[in-house]
C-alpha cells in the first residue's frame, strides 16, 4: 500500500509539471524566431509564426524562472497586436496577428514552419561514410561535425532551412532540409586545379590543409617531355626552384637550386629521395670529359616516375633534419594499379639538334681583320702566319655546321607487365634508351634499366608491404674535350681529312680538332636501388611502419689519349700518351622504424602523432690510376704497359642518425598546427659537437570554412599559413675535424707526407633559420592564386681559415659568424579557362623574385674568400675590372685604377652580380575529346657572361682566331672614339687588354631569355577503335623540348653560359614521335 501511494503521488507531480510547462529563460536581444526554438527545446512544442511578426516584434529581452508557457507568451507578445493559440494535443503553438489589426493577411504564409530535429548521413559517391564533415546551418551560424560513421543531427530546424556540407577533397554542397526527418547527403569528388594530396616524406596531407606550398609534377607532365634526366623535366615548373643544364651533351649534370644558396663553402644541393631512399648526388667522375660533371641522377628513368615533389619551407623539410636544409626533391616511382593487369608499351624516336648559332666572319672578313691587325702593329706577314701564307685564302668552311650541325639520334622504349589480385599486385618492366652525339654518331649514351614493384596487403588490410627494386646501367662514350670551342677556327682553315681519308695536319700548320675525337672517354654508370616499406595497423589510427632501403652507385671511367690525336710535331714525345682509369663507388643503407597515431579528442579536435628513428650509413671508395709514357698507341689500351703509373686511393665512411617526432593538431577542419622536432647526429662532426636539435612550427587557417566566409559566393577556398624552423647543414667533406695530410715529393724525389689541415674538434653545425608565410585563394573552383614569402638565414658558416706558414699547416676548418640571407616572393596561378563537355583549357603560371645577400663576414678581406664574396652582395657575384674606354690615341682598352697605384691588378676589381633576378613558368593544356595539346614557356631574367672570343682580334691562333660580327664601332686610327679595341696581331699591350676585357664588366651582359620549353601533342585512340583491335588503350604523340628561344644574348646559349668559359655545347632542340599501347 505504501509503495502504491508513493507511485501515485510521483505520477501526479509529473503530470502537473508537464501540464504547467515550467520554463527558464534569459533572453538578450534575440528575435521571436530564435526564442521559439528555445521554447521548443524546453517544451517540445512546435511553433508557427505568421509572416511579418518576427521582424515587427524586433529583439526580445526577457528573464524568467519556472514560468508556464502561456505566461511566457503573454509576457513577450503585445496582446493588443498579437494572439497565440496553444494546442496541447498536437503540441503546437500558433502566433498570429489579431483580426482587428491592420496587419491581418489573407494568406497563411509564415516565417517559421513546424520545428523538428533532422538526422542525416554524409557519404561519397561509392556510399562510403565521410566522418568529420563540416555542416553549417545557413542563417543561424550553427556548425556541427559528422561522426566517424558520417552521421549527424541538426536540432530545431524546419523544412525550408538549408545547410552547407564541406569535406576535404569534395565539392561543397548545399542541401534543403525538406519534409523528411532523415536525409542522405552524397558528396562528389572535387576537381581541383592543384593536386589533392601532397607527400611530406614520412606522411601525406591534403594539399588544402598543408600549412605551406609544395610543388608537384605528375607522371602525365613528365611523359610529355623527351628527356633523359628527370631533373630536366623540372625546369620552370615550380616557384622558388631553378634548374640549369651545364651542357647540352647527354649525361651532363643538372644543377638544381631551391630558394637560393645558403652556404658559403659547403653544399647547396637539395636532398634527393627515391621511394624513401636518399641518393648520393655528389659528382662521381674524376676524369676530364666533354660533358663536364657527369649526372648522378640516371635512376629512375623518367617513364617510370609517378611524381616528383619539391619541399621548400621549414615545415615540409624539417622532419628530414639537416639532410633537407637546402630543400628536398621526392621522387616516387610507379606502382602497380588495382584491377586487371596487362602489358604497357611505350616507344618513341626522334632527333636532337643545336639550333643556336653565332654570326661569324666569313673568309673575306676574317682575312681583312688579320691584315688590319698586322698593319696596326706595323709588321709584315711572316712565315708563322699560316692562315695567310700556307692556307687557301679562297676556302670557306662553316665550322659551326661542322661541329654543331649534326643530329643526335634518339631512341627510347619501355615495356612493363603488371598483374595480381586484390591482395597482391606486381609489375615488372624494362627500358632502353640510346642518344648519339651531335658532333659525331660514333659517340653515344646507351642506357638499359629494369624494375620490379610488389604490393601486398593482408586479408584484414592491417599489414601492407611495398617493395621496389630498380637497376640501370649507362654506357656513355664521349671525347675528352668538348668540340664546341672549335667553331672559332679560321674560316679558311684546311680540310679535316686528306684525300686518303687520314687526319689532315696541313704540314704541321694546323691543329686538327678531329684529332680530339681520337681522345676517347668512357663512363659506365651502374645504379641499384631497393626499397621496402612495411606498415601494420595495430588498431584504427595506430600504425607501426618501417622504411628500409639500400643504394649502390658505381662509376667506372676511362680516358685514352693517343699520340695520333696530336700534331705529328709531337710524335716523339711518348710521355704525352696517357691512359687513365677511375672508380668511384658509393654503397649506402637506411633503416627508419616509425610509429604514427591519429585520433579525435571529440567532434572538433583531432590529433596526428608521428615519431621515428633514422639510421643511415654510406661508404665511398675511390681509386684513380693514371698511366703515361707508352711505347706506342697500340699498347695504350692496356694501362699496365705504361712506364709511369700514379695511383690514388680514398675511402670515406659517413654515418647519420636522427630521432624525430611530429605533432599535428586539427580544429574543425579549419585550423591546423604542425610541430616537428628532430635530433641529428652526423659523423662529419667530432663527438663534442656531433648532435644538434632542430625543429619547426607551422600554422594554417582555412578561413573559407568558417561561417562568416561561407557567405562570399565566389570564394571556394581560402587559406593563410606561416612556418618557421631551425635546421643545419653537413654537406661538406668527411674527417674535417682531423689533422689531414697529402703525399708530396721531397728531396731527390723521396715521397713524404705534407700537413694540410690542422685539427679542430670544436667546430659546429651551420644553422639555417627558415621562415615562410603566405595565402592561397580559389574562386568559383576555377581561379587559384597563391602568394608565398620566404626568408632563410644561415649563420655559423663553416669555412676554411688560412694559417700562418709557421704553424706547418695550410688551413683549419672553423665556424665564422658570417650570415647569408635568402628571401623572396613566389606567386602561383592556376586557371580553368574553359571547361566544356568535349573541350577544356587549363593554364598555370608561377613567378619567383629572389634576393640573396651576404649580410656579414667579419674580416673577409684577410680570408680565402675575399676574391669570391663581398658583404652586402649576392653569393653569385663575380669580381671584375671596370671597363673605362678605348683610348682614342692607342686604340687599346683601358680600365679603372680604383686604388690609384698606376697599375691594373686584382686590387682594382669590384663585384658584379651574375644570376637570375626573376624566373617564371607558364603552362597551357588544351583538350578536345581524345586530343591533348600542352605548351610550356620558361622565362628567366638574368645577367650572364659573354665575350666574343678569348683570342685577341687580329691575331693568328691555330685552334681559333675567328670573331663574331659586331655592329659596334671599332678603332681604326688615332682620334677614333670607339667601342671595340683595335685589331692586333701580336702587340703585348693589346693582348693584355684583351685578357682584362674578358674579366671586366664589359663581359657581363643581359642573358635573359624566354624559351618554349616543351610542346606535347597526343591523341588517344577512340575506345571503339581500341576494342576492335583488341587492345585496352592506345595513343600517338609528338613531343618536343627546347623548341624556340627568344633572347638578346649574343652567345650560343644563355642557359649554358659560364663565367670565363668560352663555350659549352648549347641545349638541344629535341623532337620525337611515338606511341603508347596497353594490352
């Protein structure tokens, strides 16, 4: 009975409370519509408000506690104007104008419809739930996030409310709530101008949320460029990145620089990583050859590359520590795609040629110059003037055509086969490439390569294995010397061959340049790279992984110089015969265990953690043997037959270890924070200074996802970001903290050791502070603009100090409080000009304005670097003489004597900048059905070096002597005001002035250029045609590289020009045609 009474009174009290609908309110400035939603939440009643009442009633200020619903409505509504009706059975409230009011309306149009809670789910087009999607209710500023299963709940809405859903990589959509209490929101993938995901080495992030800028070049962009070295494909493609060919000869090294030079005396090259394995990109060749430095980037082949990414700022590169101080180039090779496998074949063939030419004197003009020079010297034609006495003065040979007018035959083929199932996929491929030389088809570069890729996933998808194996072998045969400088041979020089087909030495009056073709250089480059990545998911979000890699590079080279390659006057000098052999091999391995964990604290806070360890070791072995003094040319092929042999051996071991960690924080998919820390240890420092701490911090705000910016109709995406980081540089020689010695020849030829470097165990890391800030905007999903400002400062410069002779050492290595700064602006644009069903036009543009300066260098005047650098100037300056005038009385060039000591020497030089002050790239891609046309222009604004000839105009030089034509005024007689020095055959003052002129500011010219870098035209065969011939797909293409160049530079090539170097072979114009077939 007692229990019954308690239950009865409890039910009675509850019933009375429900009936009374007691309400608590504290309203400050809300309108009637907002108040109705609060009342709905407390009572469960749905409210209907007649049109016009909400705006007319205005803001409401009201406070109550434990008040009934009816009393609340009476308090906030003027009974003379408004009426309300509460219907408990339907749990509804209707608010109307009183019939007597002038505001009465005939229609039943209302401000608010019945209120309810909306349930929904966010999925993609494959019906996969999208967790953490942002949902914003328009007009109310309410923002919620879908849960891990894509589900969400919006309280207190009506059927006419609309809401916006945004999700990374998907198009932002707007939905109307409608009559149903449940809605399924399907999101479509977003077609962005920029790539949706970028890799930062150990992890990947959507490009939209990355707090910085990362450049990426996809396989489709590389495929349209017929290049042998993948680094060539980067030219002009990225803001902040310069790419320069040192020579147009196949195999020549490519110089890549990212956001300027940071170090005075050590390396400024970026870190190259292929499939997680660092490459040794040092110059390996020890012998002279026509190409100069031989490129180490010959693996992987361009056709097997999936993407190339360039990491520039501190946030992107800090996780690699000191290795990535100068930026990082990440190369990912292709992996077998999911689905049915098959055979893919790509073949192309074409030619390369040098298109740039100098305007040189013909025979008549050359002979007139020679006679004028002799007359100016008041001399007579002598027996040594072979070009005037012995050679045919009516003969003319276009030596540019002879040495640069040939064609390089290019053949490239690749085939790959892939297969497997859902768990295991594989691909195996091979490639062949041959490119002959422009100057002779007997010299060529031939490459064979093979690769194997294997991907495996367990049934549960928790275990993933990624294996890549790559091997290549390149055989590059070249002359010892570049033949390009021989284009300045006298135009009446004799024929290269006799009537019998032998080399013509014209009775020992002619240095036949084809003799240099008998001086042969051969480089056999072998490269093996293996990588493995293991990943195991312990639980959702928590992964264990390991990157394992091995790398072996070997260069075997030889150079043979027979006496038959020289004038017969030297036929008795057997010591001039030489045979050199070099070996340079680098083997390395890397092991990187890692742990990563990403999780959500709640609906708005997400954390991403990564930590790992790096162990890396590299061993380099070099030997160089030079044999001279062979008895005959027939024996020169066997180096053991040399009477004199010199052998140099060198072995280096480099060890590197690092511990790193990353913490990423995400707030509502709007605010991103990235913190990176690393402790690096390098064997290039002593135990006292071996380890150093580095780190970075970056923040990015996607303001376009905040409610306030969603109201801007044309703004699709907006982001601002900033980053700062501290890193180091250890790109210098091993063992610099030890005493070093070199072998020397002492008294009576006795070998001994000579001290070279004094030990210093205390020198420390160079420290580089990198900072960047910028923004990115996208409008109407068509127009994208990104602006980035960077500033990098390097201190603790590691340099060599000269030591007094009394110490017994030449120098020591130590830190100098010198500071180098790079800063600049980078702008990038991407525009979807036209996008129709069958036709599209996409444009990209990037421009960089760099600034480089040596901020400070204490006591630079007394250092080794006084003749190289100047405080307040860029690092790429050249110290030159200041050209004054052509003396009207003597016709000889004169130069400014800055120190007034009445002589011109090195003390009279001053710094002049040589290098780019602006560089840009502009690409356009047109697509019409299966036809694709891509054009890319490269622009470089720079100063460079040009001297018409190192030879004194008017003199006879057996291996040169000709001059480019000039429209400048030449001195002819006393009193002439001229720009060009008088011709002279042998005057020593004129010769000295010619040498100084080549080292003066008169040789620094505008070397800017615009180059049509790449044109690619491809046609995909219609699927119907492919089906008929039983193939999956096929395409035909025509690709070209370096098609046209517009420049005011008067030399051969503004890209390959170099200070105090006469000529390198220019870059080649390459045109190929080919086909791709998938079976």
